[in-house]
C-alpha cells in the first residue's frame, strides 16, 4: 500500500530526466520512443505545418512566475508534508474489472457494462495528498477509458482519461493503470467512463477526505456521510441510442427513468422494490455527497419538509448556505448537510429529482423518488407513493436556477484562500450552442434534424472532430500534422445577436482545433449561450483545472458593463459550470498544468454533436513544470 521508490517511480524518473541534460544531442535521440525513454528531446518541427509552428511558438513564450496555483500547490505540499496528517499520505490501490452484468429495472432485464459487477460502481476513497492507482481490466466487447472527474491531474495528464484526448482507448481484453496524486483538493468528485455513452452505467463516487487531523470547516456530521449518485436509466442500450442518432442526424431517444444510486423508485412501472432508502436517526446531521451522473439532464433535488445546507461544490468548500431545492448539472457535485428533525412530523419523507431544461426537443419529464425514513416504512408501493413530497420548480424555471446559483461563494479564508487571477493575459469569448450540418444525402433517413438538416453543436461555430489518435501523445511527440490545428478562434468568426433572432446560416465548421497556451498564462473565458436552435443551459466541464466563476448574467455579454460587476473576492471554484439559458458566464484560471485538456458540454448528446474544444498548455521552464513521459502501459491506437 505504500509508495516505495523503484526503477519506475516518479523519483527515479525525475532523476533520469535530470541526467538527460548531459545526454548526447545527436539526431538518433530524436527517434527515441518517449514511452520508454525519459530523455525527451524536442523533435524537428515541420515548419510547413502551421499547427506545429503555432504550438511551438507558444512554448516558453512567457517568463515563469511562482504565484500560480500549481506553484502554490507545490509549496503548500512541501510545507504540509511536515504536518502529521499529510506525512501519512498513502498509495491507495483499486482494481476495476469491467464486465457485463444482468440487471433488471422497470421490468426490463438486460446486460449492462459494470465495474466489478456493480451498478453504480464502487466508491473510491482517498485522502488529500494520497497517490491513487486504479488498475482497469477491460473485459467487455468495446473500447473504453475512465475519467476522474474534477481531479486536477497536476503533471499526470496521461491519467485524465478522455478517449483520444489524453489516451487511446483500452481495447477489449487489455488493461491500463491510472496512476495519479490528489493534490490540494478535498470533498466529493466522481469517476466515469469517457468513451461514447458508456458512462450511463460505468460511474461511481470518488471521495477525497481531508488529511488526518484536519477538520471540516463546518460541524462534522454526526450521523454519517452518504454518497448519492443521480443517474439516468435507458431501457435500450445507451450506446445504440447515440449511434442511431448520429446515423439519422436527429435527436436521440430520451431516458426512461432517473435513478438514485441506480434505483428508479416507486413513480416508475414495477419499481417500488427498487427504491433507494435513506434511514436517519432523529436529531442527527448527515452529509449527502451528491453527484449528477445523468447523461443529458440538469436536475432539481429536494427533500420534503427539510432544508439542506450546501457546504461544498466540485470538491471545493463554499460559504454554507441553506436551500430547500438544489439545482445540480451533469458532472457537478455538491456536499450538503441534512439535519434530521428531533421530532419528525411523519415517519418518512420523499426525496425527489426532476429535470430542469429549456430544450425545444423531447426530454425525460419524469420525477424519481427515494425515501428519507426515520422508521422503517410499511405498506409497499402505495405507502411509498403517498409520502409527503417536495414542491419542485417547473421544468423550465430558469429564475429558480439563477437564484440558487447566485448563492455560491468560496470560503476565501486564511486556510482556504480564493486565489482568483486579478489580471488576465489572454481573454476569450466563446459562443456556445447548437447548430446544423447540411443534408448531403437523404438516403435511409439520414437528415432528421431541423428543416431536413443534421444536428450539430459548436463553440465559436467550430464543431469538434474527435481525432483518431491521442492529442496528448501527438503533443508530447510534437507530431501535430494531420492530428490537430492550433487555430481555434478566440471569438466568433461572425458576431451576431447571440440571444436574439437566430442568424440565417446555422451551419457549423468542423475540425480538431486547439488553443495553445504558454505555461502560467492567466486566462479569462466568457461562455455565451446562443439561441441558434433555441436557447438552453449548457454545463461546461474543463479537464485538468478548477476555475473561478467571476461573473454571470442574462442576455448578451457586454464587457463595458459586465466586467465591472465581476466578483474577484470570493468567487466559487468549480470544474463544471452551467452557461445560463440565454445568458453568459465568465471564468478565470491559470494555465499551470502542462498537457492537452478538453473543455466540453457535459450533456453527452451535445458532446457527441461536437460541443467541445481543447487547450494545449505547453511546458514551463522548470523540471516540475513539464509533462512527464507516458507510462509504459498506455494504450496504443
């Protein structure tokens, strides 16, 4: 269980890389396989390749500073390792055997991909500062990868997991070990498959406890801590659902139920026995570790007759605030305290989730129910359906969502400061939304999108094309030609009234385009929703980073007015934020983590249609600011 230095340890690799400073530089070394050699030389760059030239021009273009989060993480790690809690940092090892298992929900029995035969998958628990090693064995008839959603992956991009971005998929019958450290984070995150729609059943909680001896910045719950994964159930094969949608060009079939830890509950056909039950003791406080693992739906969440206290979001503590209804987007996590009544007015209450959406298309407009029980509930399905239930907002109540979102603030304390960048090196404006591809052939019903087109999605009118090889591998080897181009636009090519009447041309461009950034660049991104095919909320997730949400509003972003209202004191720190319906959100981060990091909509249908882009963050000048070589077992394309 302990991390002992060996030939393959990080300490040994760092020592070997340092020795490379004295290695010969003749041409033969350019042919070294970086997967087995720590002596990485910069290969000759084809100057005729604009992508390579642009990315190379960005490398090392700025003078290093030591005020970035990564640099501060490093300094803090050195200091904190002297503390008793972190001195005991461990290596935590898990094994994920991915197999098919037979599961019955809604009277439908089918075979689904699972981890270790469980749905949802196992809970992974670490402490801040621990090393986590997860050995994955792929025993299903599909490629797959796993993503550790929200983990910063400082200099461990090879373990991030999005297919064809940081790795090639794990092929059937093959294995791969995800190996990384959890630094500067504590709270609830989660893991999920990151290939096609496999995450419909391949997901589970990732709990990061504070170091031993370090208390929560809120009263410790005396009743316990409960991971609660909110998901979606499809009677059909989710992979087949998206394949059909991509073939026809239309929207995918929607899910058949929402679930609590994989259980749909009594509001669905023959599902009363499949109800998640949370049993509590009067007068005690419980912490719910909430995760929205749904594929395509933001969710309202409430517990009848109970007020919840939000204390953390996306593994970052927040100033506690009370709420009777929560809004949680796909990919987001929240830690909330539930105080059980000393003298409850009823023996049990309903816990409910229902969708929030403004989509013009179809959606799963059902409500799922679990139970909060002070005493075992008797009476079967009828009793479950008659429980006191919370009054959830209407499915399109954007005002309720905005009011809830406005409550989030970082602690901004001495122990947990909010290191939001006060100045910005590079500013970006991304118009986010749906679009269309023209119908090239109407054979076999392949143009079932709006007005005989095919659905697409884009940022700045560029729909992301998934590459055929790993972008991170291409970047490490400096072999960009035919893989990516470094010309993602910093603003929409043609400005328009983003939240007004849609433009005449709704067609998108396609490409694997990235934004190259010099190490330590401070970045601001304004994400603007558009009404091209109807305004709707988009939960945007950034891999490899947390960011600060410094501002948000409705309508079109106006820098002259809106920048002055930014919160640069205690903005919430997140890895996933929802762009408001017909509105905008502004985020800031420091590009202090070398690698290739995708930013994408966490509505999987929008990701499948191309709502994504990637940041290519170059190495810094110091050894601890460079991307290490890939592990020897990394999958090949």
